[in-house]
C-alpha cells in the first residue's frame, strides 16, 4: 500500500465532506431544501469514505505503532475532525433555517 496516496485520499475525502456541508448551508440560506438534502447526502458519502480509510489505517496499526505518525498523518486527522465538526454545526444551522422558514410560513397563513 502506498501510504502517501492513502493519506491524501483521506484528506481529499474529508475536504469534500466539509465542502458539501458548506454548500448545503448556502442552499439552506436560500430555502432550497432539495439542494440541501442532496449536498448533505454527498457530504455523508465523502465522510464515510474518509472514515473507511481512517478505520483501515487504525486496523493496520493495531494500536502498536505499526503505522508511522508524521506531519501529513496529523494533517489528515485534522481534516477529518474539522470536517466532522463543520458538518455537525452545519446540520444545526440548517435546522434553524428550516424552523425559521416554518415560523414565517405559519405567520403568513
């Protein structure tokens, strides 16, 4: 296995997960709920791919330090954690936008 390519795959997938989540938030601001759901689904898929790679690396390491920890590996972990946090926060904000739209619709009726 090419460790550099594997770690880059992790970074790319985590970055995509974050980007799709942010696109979902932009769509929520516009009230485009179909787009929100599509972007969140893409974010979930990218996040799963990143998590699968991370799980594979953890399994290979077996908690024994078999996988060398270097700066790029730490960088990859930062990307994963940042994308996970971003997605959680985006989902909360999207809920606020949905509730706000529901209140506005009820007031207009």
